[in-house]
C-alpha cells in the first residue's frame, strides 16, 4: 500500500512539472504566432507557415522512426541494462537520421533559393538545415525526459527553446526588424542551445554502432509509425500545399495564424502522448485487456469533459478572439476557429483509441486509419477549398479526423470480440 502511495505521489509531482512546462510552451507559442502574424501580415505569415510546415514534416519522420518506437518498446524492457542499451542505440539512430534530414532539407531549400521562389535567402536555408537537425534531436530529448519522469529537465529544455525565440521575436518586432529570415534563424539558434544542454544533462553514451541495431530491431514499428505520421501530416498540415492554388499565401497565412490561437491545445496533446500513453501500457501489462478497456473508458470520459470546457467558449466567441489577438485583417476568417475547435475534440477522442492500440503494440490499425483519414481530408480539401476558401481547409481536416477515429474504434471493437494472442499481458 505504501509503495503504491509513493508511486502516486511521484507521478503527481512529475505531472506538476509537466503542466508547468506546457504552460511555458503554450504561452510562448501563442505570443510568437501573434507577433509574427501581425508583423508579416496574412501573405507573409503564409510563406512562414509553408516553411515551418515542411520543417514539421521532417520532425515527424524523426519521431516516427526513432522516438515513438523507443518509447513504445522501452516500457517492456526486461531489465535496466536492456533499457539503457535501447536508449543508447536510439540516441545513435537519432543523430544519424537527423544529420541526413538536415542535408536533405538544405539541398531541397537550395533549389527554391536558386529558382528565386518563396522569397527565401541563404540565411533561411542555413537556419532550416540547422533546425532540421536540432529540433528532431530536441524532441528525442524531450521524449526521454517524459520516459524518465524528469520534469525539471523538461522545463529547462523548453525554456531554453521558447523563451529566447519569444524575446528575440518581440525585440525584432519592436524595431521593425522582424522578417522571415529572422524568424527562422531564431528557431535554429534556440534549438542548438537547448539540444546541447539536453544531451549534457541526460548523459547518454554515444554508440554509433547501435544505430543499425536499433533500426533492425524496431523496423516494423517504425514503418507503421512512418506511414501513420506522414498520412496525418499530409491530411492535416501538409494539406496547405495542396490548396495553395485556390486560397493563395494569404489564405494559408490566415488559416495557420487563426488555428495557432488554439495552440495551447498542442502542449496538452504532447503531455498526453508522453504521460497517458505510458500509463495505458502499464495498465495493460498488469491487467490485460479488461483492465485496459476500463481505464480507457475512464480516461476518455475525463478527457472529453475537460476538452468541452476549453473548446465550447472558444467556438462561441471565435470572432471576438480573432479580432482581439490578430486584428481586423483576420476577422473575415474567424469561422476557421469554430471549425478547428470541433477538429480538436476529434483529436482528443482519437488519442484515447491510439493509446489503447499502442499499449497492445497494435500499430498496423493506426497506420491504416491515418491513411484513410488523410485520403478523405485530401479529397475533401480539393473540393471544399474551392467552394469555401480557407475555412474549407478546416472542414476537410474535420472530415478526415472523423473517418480516422471511426476506423480505430471499429478495430478496437473487433479485437474486443476476438482478442488476438498479443492481448495476453506482456511479462
């Protein structure tokens, strides 16, 4: 009994650090987006959004191939030695993959630079290459912090990342220096500093030979996560590239800036991914399918109730919120925030289903559901963006999210009727 109390107290202490960290991330992200949207205008912010969305694509590849397989398998390690070797191999794999992604994005952006498109400069290309190595590595460090329940280091990493960017953005905006080059360079510099501190504090040994072993051992899970995350990216974020001919950079800028007003949801989602997902795995390991289903029902009910308290006021006062934070130039697009709130509710419901399947190490349904949702979003976007403009992007993402959630629920219901051998608790 005392041991259980100690574990609960430790989990609560860690959660306090996590919530504090996410408050920092949420506040900084919102302030940075508002400053950039006001300074660059809808068209300029649209170009910035196109670049950062591409950057997030590379981060998602890294998370899919290294971060997610690591945190999915690590809770099932047989002993501390196996867990340590898994982390060291994951670190090596992350460095190798990050270096390759940095070179790839540098070459790709250099082509745009040579062609004279998007108005980018050498500084932008260099900064994107640096941040394409730093941001995925930083995300890997953050995942390890969640796994180790190291809340203080997590807060330090995010403070070193977001606070310098916020201060630099505010100063540049105050002196009318805030350009696309400056915005991208700030992220590059902050990611390098935060990564250096994270690696030093985590003290993970570098075993480059372990990169190949990590890839071989976790290839199946990595493959499923890559398919899943890339489909999610294309169906939610990358979709702005598909609708660009119909809405223009102004429409993309309006859409991305308005959904950023609900950006405080993203840190909450990240916290859930890196805390609640581990809890699902623990419940399944100890109690099997019956305990997992009961816990999923309780967690899902609590999560959706909390989401309703946050999202209903945003939907009701959408226009006033947009005018207050972004200005009158963005007011005609305020309905985007209303639709986006509905999409966020679907995301929260989907996460419960994802944690349920990941706890049972059933990654293939995740990949197929993402493909189905992305396909619906893409097809719908090509039609709805023409008819409704930027708000059509939001509606197409909602439709895709609903299809993805329905797919996951059907898979879970099917498994509940005829459990597979994997449903036996892992020893």
